[in-house]
C-alpha cells in the first residue's frame, strides 16, 4: 500500500469507529435513565407545589450524554421532597419539548417554580453550578 492509501484507510476506519459510537442505541452503558418521564409525570410535578427541573434529551445526542450525569448529580443532591427532577426522552415524547422550545434544540433544561410557572429555560449544555443556582433561587422565593 502506498502512503496515501494507508492514510486514507486509517482515516476511514477511525471515522467508522467514531460514528459507530454515535449510533442510537449503540452504547450498553448509557448515561441516561432507564425510565423516561411522561407528560403526565411532568404535569403532576408542575402542580406539586415544588420546584421542578426538566431535562429534555435524546439518547443519540452527544451533548445530552454530557448533560445527563449533571442531571443525575442534581437528583442525588436535592431531596425529592423538595425538588422534582425529571428527564424526558424527546424521541419517546416528541410533543413535550415543543411546548417549551419550539425550535427543538437539545438538551433543553426547564426550571419551573413552585407554582408550575417557567422560571428559566436553558438550551444546550448547562453547568451543575448554573442549575443549582436556578433551583436555589426558586427554593428561596
């Protein structure tokens, strides 16, 4: 093989491995929850008298894979008695995201106050510190 064809082969094989990791359902150790919350669960949470954080994600979304452990850490930090934290797979429940982000960008994180009103909408990767700040602000109102 000449140098050009060897380099091309290496690049193609590398790209195949990269894209194979991005395929929907290709990872057995998914960072996402086993259960995607439903619209009814969202409605119940919004009317519970507690702040609610909703993470709209898709399993094939690379940024969502980075966001998911942040959401999980917040679930561990905040008691379910004080804050509802839901994760909704937009592929399973496509109509829910369009209510809060008509453009459909993911991840979309929505913080609702104790009355179920929207406090903040973040689109894209959002830090744990930023989400904690939003949740704490709603808790202290």
